[in-house]
C-alpha cells in the first residue's frame, strides 16, 4: 500500500515563513495562515509523523521545517539512515513553521553529496579531514548515516524557474570517516642505571580524540516538479503554448484579470495558468479544488499541461486524497501527447515504485523520452542511473555525457556532479582544476554543496594553493544556506585558528548551529570542547551528554569516547564493564582506536580476566588498520613472551612497523634491542641512531639511554659532559633514573666538580618518586657523612625505604649497620637476616658477608664448610674478596663441593 494510504491518526498545523525573517520577529500564526496536513502513525514508536513530500507539495520552495528556532530533523531508522520516504516527527497542538525560500533563476538543483576526507593519521584526533559529496538521481531521496563505511546523505533541488522542463533532484553521499587517533603514552624497556634498573611497564593508554571534519547533512532546499510560472513563447523547452509572462509593469491583479477573461473565453493555456494561480495562492486565495476545476476545463480540450497538473495534484494529495495510480494515469495521458514533464514524472514513479512496481528500465525509458525533448532534469536523471548502475551497467562515461547535456542548459545539479566525477576521478582522470571549474558554475547559482566542496578544495590544497581563509569564505556561503557540514567545519577552523583567529566561543557557536540540525560530528565536536575545557569550563558530564547524542546516531568516535570516560571515571563512576561495552560498539564499525583499547583492557585485566591471547587478537585488528600503538604493543607481547612464545625477531618486526609511523617508544625499543643484540646482531651505532630518532621527538627514555651510552662509553668515546646533557633533558621530564644518575655524576665528580650537595639535591628528586636506588644513595651520604653530618639513624631510615622495595644493596647496608653496631645495638642475628634477603637475589656482597659470619662464628656457630659454601657462591659471581677467603679456607683443609 502506498505510504499515503496508511491510517491517519491526527493532523499537523503548518504555516509558511520566509527564510530571511528572523524566527524571533515572526508574529503568532493567524487562522488564515494555518494549513493542515495529515499525520501518520509509526507502528513501532506509536508516534505521529509527516511525510516531507506532503510538505513540499503544500509549500513552494520549502527549505526545512522549524519549531521556534530549532530545525526539525528527518527521522532515522535503526541503521541511522534517514527513513524513506522522508518524514519528520509530528508535534501535536503546535503550529510548525515551514521555512520557504525564493526560487533561484536557472535550473538550480541539489545533488548528491560525497564527503571527501584527507588522511587523519596521528594525531589523531581527528581534525581536519574533509568531506566530499556524491550524487544520486535528481529525484532520489536517500539517507545519511555516519560511520566508518560509506553511507548516503541527500539533498533536494530547487525548482527550475526558467523552463518548464525543470525537474527535481536529489543526491546521495558516501562519507568516509577516518579513525580518530591519539598520541599514545606507552613505554617500553628502560635501560639500567649504574647500579640496577628494570624496564618501565607500559601503562594503559587513553588516546585523546581529535575533531574530524564534519560529515555532510541533508538540510537543503526542497524541490517540486510543477512549474510555478508561465513560460514564454520563445522558450524551446516550454510545453505551455501561447502563455505570456507578466511584464515588470503589470500588476498581479491585472495579470489575474486578463487570465480570468481568457480562461472564461475557453483559452486552455489561460485555464491552466489560472489553475496554477489557485494552486499556488498567487493573486487569489489558495484553493486546490478551484485549481483542479480549471485544470479539468483545459483537459476537456485535450491539453497535456492540464493533464499533467491534474496528475501532480493526485501525486501530492492536494485537494484530493493522494493516489499514485491516479497520478500515473493522468501522467500517461499527458505523456502520450509528448509532454516532457509528464514523461519525466512517469520516470520518477517507476524509479521509486510509486503506484507501480519499482522498475529502473521503465524509468530509463521515460527519462529518455523527456530527455529527447531537451528536458534537463531527465538528462541529469539518466546520468545518475548510469553512475549508480541502476537498470543499466554502471558507466561513468555515459553518466558524464548526460550530465553535460543537462549542464549545458545551466542545470546546477548536473554541473556539480560533473565536478564530483573530476574530483573523484570517476570515468575521467582525476582533475581538481576541472572539479573546481564545475563546482564554481553550480556555486554561482547558489548551490550550497558546490560552495562547500570548493571550500574543501581550498582546505586540502587540491588543485589550488591551500588557503584556509578562502576555505572559510566558501564554507560561510554554504553555511548561510543552512548547510550543516559547512557550519561544523567553520567551527573546526575556529577551534584550530585556521584562516581565522583561534576562537573557542565561535567554534562552539558554529558547532551548535550544525548540531541543532542533528549533525552527528558537530555533536561529537561539542563533546570534545567540553571534555577538553576549550572555551568552556571543563565538564565531563556535558561531554558525555553530547557524545551520547552522536553515539545514538551510530558515530563510532563518540561511542569510543563514552567508553574512555567510563574507563577513566570522568563525569561518571569508573566502570570497566561499561567501557568495554562502548568500545565494542565502536570496534564493531572497525574503529581502530576502540579495537586497540579493548586489547589494553585484556592486556591489563581491567574489567575482564587478564588474557594476552585476547589482547593480541584485538591489537591485530587495530594494527591491520595501521594503528601504531597496537603495532607497538604486539611487539611488547613478543618481547616479553606474554601469551606467545618469546620472539625478539617478531618483536623487532612489529616495533619497526610502529617506528615507521614515527612511534617514538618503538624507536627507543629498537635501540635497546640493537644495544643488547636481541633479535638482531649487537650494534651500538644502530642503537645510538634509533635512540636519537626517538629523542628528537622528546622521548624521555631514549634521552636517558643516550646519556647511558656516553656515561659507559658504549659505541662512543666515554663523555660525561654529553651524558650529563642527555640526563638533564630526560630529568626535566621527570625521569627518576636520569635524576639519580645526575646525582651519581656529582657524587663521583665525573664530568663536573664533585658536589655532594648537588648529588643530594638530585637524589632527593628521584627519591620523591619512590626510586629505590636514590633512596639508598641518600642513605649512603648520611652513612659516610658525605656533604652532610654523619647520621646512622637517617641512613637507616633511607635504607629501609629502599629495602622495602626489595633493593638488595640497601638490604646489605642495613645488615652492615647491625653487623658493626652503627646507630643500633650490634646484632649479628639481625645482620644475618638482612644479608640473607639480599643473598637470595644473588647479590655477591651479601653472600660474602654471610660467609664471614660463619667463618667468624658471629651470631651463628662457627662453620667453615658453610662459610666456604657462601664464599664459593660470591666468588662465582666475581667477588674477589670471596675468592681470597675461599683460598684461605682451602689451606685449612676445608673442602667445598
């Protein structure tokens, strides 16, 4: 059953308002201004809605529907695409404003919008990309959906006001939305200090999102397929014979009087013209029944124009119940007389299956009949069928040929789509200069999407010098016509100061304009402004609210960002389960950063059982899309043998992939592998080269490791001054190991004058971060009275801090204090206890000291065999004193196995 035949649950009050009048200055609607249309019941939501077709049939040049100052958006389905036929939600007991615009001279139309977007690689979040708009057939109304995969968005055309052969147009857009990346805060191995140092574990990361360029929306002027003014005799496209246009000096009343006289005298052309006046309410009160009466009088004389008009009234349900079958019957009568508009209308019905089964072949047949008479809309529609391969094999060359025919008549939608073919290199060599030329032709007729795409070419520097100021100028033209994607992009430019001074308030204002039209990326960008506190007080709750709006439309970036807020507990209680749920929604759309973060949850066991195999699986998904942090973490799994067999060669392979994208921590780890010959031959020169690459990006660990190479003279001449320089760079970023090593250089006077005060200063910095080696060294300064008054109690306090972290040197030093009775009562048993803690870690000094206690019988019964055993362990680790003691015991005939 046709949509118009569905049960009608209520009516919706509408009135016409001029586009140029500010909403706040429009007075309340009077009874004579209100027009009622039937609403229809949605069986799923049980809410009423209105078909867009009903609105555009009732109001000439309808642009959009507004409630107060807010544009009412088209309804979307569960796949987030605009429902077909298009519809808006009814607002009971409210008079909605139908914003109308004056017609544009020429065959102005609106074409499909294909969004083009440049590379958005890290960083990430994702700003600046651009969108390109693709076409669909002129009479198509398709639906936008924003995701990582191509989707469609539509726009309808304005009527042709110079030729009766004008036709409606629509367009579809395929939107590509690149992933949003963040700078990744993951750390790999850090090399040892002079004493000992283990690598820094990788923490979970939260890549910050960046704003993508906007995705095209669908708020464009609507189209009607009925001409609203008589055509001149010398108009070759006219089907209205003998009609004269009113001169500039003729009043509407005079024109009306002359038309009535001619109509009453039986002039069929005047009868049709008078019917048009009643239909449009021009010079007379709008009266569809009177319009029908006059059209029928012309029909009695066999007039094709009258037949076409009657069909259009049935098509749109003006003054009669909507009846596509009746419309088809009247169109067929007119088409049989060769009336081009009727032939075109038949093509539209077959294309969309209105009153007949959908049949692209029949649509093509009727479009061809109208096109043969030079009807521009039909010529364009044939091109659109070829471009999309509807009813015919896809053929860009044929599409171009038909677009050119329509464009030659000044048909803006065709001009625009020719530009798209050149822009995308479809059927022709990609040629941005040609694309610009055709976009300019359409833009000169006020075609908003062409203006927008011109802005994109300047934004991306394609075919022209990159010029943000010019891009803004064209975006502003399109935005002035309500183009939501242009409004969003203007906001992005203000946020980043591209072509205009940076202005977060303006960024918010323009994004809000686009978001009011339901523009998903604008909603997402507003969330980013609140999350980052750009131009507004940082407000994670507000960010969440806007992300939820965008996520409800299926926008993967917003779904990811909601998950990130839950993971961090920003604006909501921390909830790893919720984080996982939202990450999975985004990951299901192939969103790489979400796939990566699911891997992190499994890697760290956050909200799920730790599972390296699952982590690997999700990292591989993201890595397949070039996500460098995922590539790096796969390398770490191989490096550590987590969930896989340890494989340094595989680790290096993945580190190289990440490093090729500029991942500094991967570059640093490659240097570590070359230094120690892990998976590659040992090569200090290569280690230095890779450390320098990472350090050039400010990578803190690489800076430290460069200092270590100079400190130890590995692959370079030992140079304490160079070591100090690199340690200072790393220490400035808070690296505790570097701070400690600077203290060591001052303590020993290496490359600088010996300065215990400076040593203490740097040790304290590192110790404040809980770095055990620095805590131990502070204890040593107090123990020896170096730069401070000797204080065994203070020494014990600092040794205990380090020993609590398992640092074996501090454990031995505590043992020595007990052994010697320094600052404490001498206690060999306590000494033995602390030596054993360190000895279990393989510390040779502790093993030697335990041997001494057994040899001397201090705190234990004298036992040369046990003494020899401990000396042997220490000697095997290179302790020279232990070797001497062992030799002495052998002279006492103590045999050690």
